[in-house]
């Protein structure tokens, strides 16, 4: 069973939080979205004096069998090559994490090639990539459940290090195809709206991608009745969607989200794939979204629609579509600013400033 105990966020301090925000030396609402962000963080931490401690960014990597069908501009080998780039510190996420003082962990959830032992790499490989979901489930139900638990385990270990804020990133050629399928099946939004260009498909490539995914969807819809009855009905359907169309990195991210919420951590949500993993986590445990700060709106088609479905207001909109957790790493200083103004900015009383 998938069992997490996610606390409902208390509203006891809601009015006091707002009063403290409004009593800073500024016009009401003048700090805009920073005020919403810090209100959310205070609510998660159930305090009027929030702190952000030992921030971590977890990048989960895995390969997708569906990439063999031509849904990506790049071959699967790029997943392996990019993980090596992460490990040597050369990727965008390495740069932004170093710049902003964020600890970076790289997790092999299911890359199609083996790695030499590396102290910078956490080995949680489920298999050498998923199967192609064109005509087969991407993974077994057992693999899916194991991946969720392994993702949860990583967050539990990070929490033990004093971390109370975590962002999740990903790397996996073909994973925008997987995320689009998850989005379509969970939100019921038309598939053509969910599918985007990924790593840079042209118009013909995008149309081919949509056709491939529709073919896969038609094939699997006939097997909806085969859902495992070991799980509760709602949970079983979500796990069927995830195991049929997901990726090992996405499944581990689902577990990471749920464990972070269970542990009362602030969660930084990145782009399209990261948000698709959150859609799955929310379908299992709706409370998880209350612990999230949505860091940016990806340029991948479908993400704006997904954020609207989640009723989420992103912190940034920079036209990013890289993944890796880069949007979360870039947004983190703004979360720091939100916390800092609440903790350090003078009140009208302390500054001797008249309110009217």
C-alpha cells in the first residue's frame, strides 16, 4: 500500500500572519506575491517567524522506453551524458545551486546505462529504463510502488540533515511525453493541449509525438479494467496511470513530494515534468499541494494549463524549458527575500511611522 500521513495545515495563525505582514512599513499588499509566499511558508511551519534551513535540490534521472518511438529530438544516451555532467558540476542546475547555496543531490532512478560508483550519485536504479508504453506498461505496479518508496527515503534522509525546504528536478529523455500522458489522464484536458515540443521538436515532430501518444492511449484504454484491486479504488487508478505511462524518475518524485509534505517541509515545485509528478501525488493525497511553492511557469506547452488546473501562481515566468530543477533554484532567493522581510523589516510601531 501507498501510505503517508500528511498533516492538514493549521489555520490558527492565519490572521496573525496577515496582521504581521500588513504591519510592516509599507502600504497594504505592496510586496505583492512575496507576501503570499511568506504567508504560505508561515502556514506550513505554523510560526510567525519562518526559517529556511539547509535547502536541497534533488534531481531524479531515468530513461523512457517511449523515446525509442521518436517522441524526442535527442536520443536516450543524452540522459546518461547529462547525469555525468551533473556529477562533474557542469550543468545549469549545478551553476544555480552553487550561486544560491543550495545542496544538490543526483539520484539514478532508472538510467539505461550503469554508472561507476560516485559519491555524488545516489543509486536507486529500478531498472535500465522503462518499457515503451506504446504497447506495454512502462513499469510493473511493483516497480512503481518501490520507486515511490525510494523517493520518499531520499527526502527522509535529507530532512535528517536539517533541511526544511526541498526542490525536485529531473532528467530523462522522453519524459515530457510521459508527463503529458499523466496530465491528460488526471486532468481530463485534451491530449493535444498537454503535449509540447519537449527538447525542441519542429511542427512535424510535434504532430508525430501527438499521434504516437494517442496510439498508446488507445491501446491502454482497453485495459483500464485490469486495475489491481489490492489498492483502494481511487489509489489503484492513479497507480495504474503512473505505472502505465510514468517514468522511474517521475515515480520517485511522487514519493519525494509525499514524504516532504508528511515531514512538514516547504516544497519548491519546478516545471512541467515536476508539476506532472505533483499532479500524481495530489491525486493520491490532496493535502500535498498545501506544502508547495510553484517556482516558475515553463515554456513547455501544457504547463500554463496545468498550473491553472492546480490553481497555482508561479513565482517566475522566464520562458524556461530546461528542467533539472532550474526554475526552483532560481526562485529560491525570492523565497529567502519573502522570509527576510517578514523577520527583519520594521513594523510601523518599531519605526515610529504613522499608518495614516
